[in-house]
C-alpha cells in the first residue's frame, strides 16, 4: 500500500524539506515551516512506467496557433486595463492581493457592472453570504442581470458548478477560505492554498475561462501562502496604499501578458473606487508655498510620467545616533545620498536627524528621484525654499556627478503641462532635447550636485 510522506513547506518562499527547522534554509524566515502531507509514494520495488497509459499529449506547431481572435476582455476601468496589459486574457488566472480593507472586493464587484453587459460572471465568495454581497452591490450601484453569486468554500463543488454553468468569467474571494476535503489540513494552510490554486488553474486552462483570485497578505506585505502560489498564476496584482487615505495604487508584480511597469491610481470614495486619470495633479495638490525642504520629482511608471512631491526635514538630533526615516523611498538609498552630500559637497548631516517623505503614498524606486531628494535635503538643511515652478530629476553617483536617465522628453512634457517653468536635468541629457521648444520651459543642464544647488538655491 502506498505510504504518505510528511514534508515541511515554508509559507513564505515554498521551500520544502523533510525535517523541521526553526529558520527556513531558503529565505531565512523564522517559524515559517509548516508540516504538510505530500502525495503518496509507491512502495519499494514498484516502478511506474512512463508509457503505462499509452496516451500522448497533443502538440502544436507555433505557426499554426491562431491568435487573431479577440482574447481579452476589457473591464471598463482603464486603469485596471493598463495594469493588465489591455484587459483580462481568456483562460488566465489573475491573483489580486492587498491589505484588508484596501478595496480588492470593491474593485472586482465594480467591474462586474460593465462586464455583465456581455459576459456571464460567477462571483464565488467564501467570506460573505449572498445577502451581504447584495448589500455591498447596492452601495456600489452594481445591478447586472448576468452576475451570479455563489457562497461556498468547497473547491470540488465550485468546480462542478463552473463546469455546469460555463460562465465567461469567475471571481474567487478569497483563496485562503477555499478547501479540498481530501486534504487533512485546515483552510488557509500551505497545502490547501496551493492545491486549491492548482485546481482553479487547471479549470481555467481546460475550459478557457479567466479566473480572478483574491489573496490576503501577511504582516510583511507578501501574499499569504507559499511563494509558489505566485509562480502558478499568470498575473499578480498588488493593491498598495494606506487604508486611512483615499488614494490606492494598483501595481503588477508579475504579468505574462503585459508589462509589469504600469500602475493604476484610484481614489476611494463613498460610492466605491474611482479612477484617477491625472495622478500627477492629484499628488501635487496642496503643496505648501515658500516652504523649505520640498522639491518635485518625476519618475516613470511604465509609459506614464508621474510627478510627486518629496519633503525632507532636517533637524538637530537629541539621540546618541541621528535618526534616518524614509517613507516611500529606499532607506539604504537615502543613506547613500546623505553620504555623497557630506563627502562631495560639504553638507554635514552626521549630527542631524533626517526625515524623508513622498507625499500621496507613492513609492519612488527609480534612480531618477535622486537629484530632487538631494535638493530637498539641502533645502531643509539650509532652510531655503525651492521655487514651486522648479522640477529636478537625475541619478546621483558616488562621486557627486549627476547622470542622465531615460525618457527625458515625456518627463519634460508632463512638467510643462502642469505649469512648471524650469527643469533641472543632467547635462548629458541635453542632446536628447532637440525637439523641445525652449520658449515653453527652461531646461538647465548640470553635471554635479554642487552645480545643481547653485542653480536652484543660489548657494
């Protein structure tokens, strides 16, 4: 008789080991290994022949595969379509993650109103009853005739319902509540989440039905469950933002059918999520006038240039070691910029606290934000304001030089559209700006941070 084998699986990275460890050998996380029952193994001496069934899988020549038919469903929300790469692909599995209360279920229910005009949608909920979903739909103004609700957590029954009803789109909220009766572990465990996702994946591919799965996140911000869960699905979307603020950012972490550089910006209102078509203007609203320690940066999110305000506060420390705090920016990158300013420019922050904040909840991961952050820090140190009509972007090197960045032209056009009059860029980028009208916006090229400070602050 086949024997069941016990394994330990890390819920953070999916590392498997036959023995338990306090620290995961794969990712280094503590107390993340959970015991699961692996698939039964054959008894000793019995081998399984690879040709026992006598069946072969069908293969296709790549040039014979027809992709001329429409294979995407537009959701009616342009920000979501942008992140997905143009819409929901037929037969794909999309994983949507985010903090509790961030708006995952709200977004899915809202797109049902548009998709329900032409598609048959099955909304599967393991957390709410059908009556509760209806109350939320009334608040959001969703009343589509082609929206069908199912409150169940059993994966086998849900799969049979999908096969019988043949909907055009399935939404599962959430994967942590789903369970397979054959497995002994409880819902939400590593084995249940992984096998439930595999079941929905095979169903989506075999029936060519797109499935959107909602996933909870743990305290570290990663999707709860094994890391292999993100490798199984076709696209992984993350909802970011503070639940106490109105603005939400939808970002693609993985996308087999589109770019992972695009973001979607939403605003949470009483009637649900509303698209923000001009995020730069939204992020710059309420800027203080004649205040030191603030500068505007321009970063590229995919093909979209976004302007964001960077604020820096520098003050004398009362601690033995000065504090460094960065919100919306990499802490190590901030330490690097402070070291360059101190070594190459003579601005000493060794005995000062430095606090950095990106307004609006946006996270700046692009090196193009280095120059504006450096200028904001010096402005806060010298208590001298930067003009509201000045924009700066460029990468800072360890020798204090300002390096050029990509997509110079769309960044400057976005700055001119929002009323900025002066743009500080790397001197090496000026050769790319032949098509920019100098009467529209003044472009100043700098080669070092010292030169940029002199042009902007007159120091």
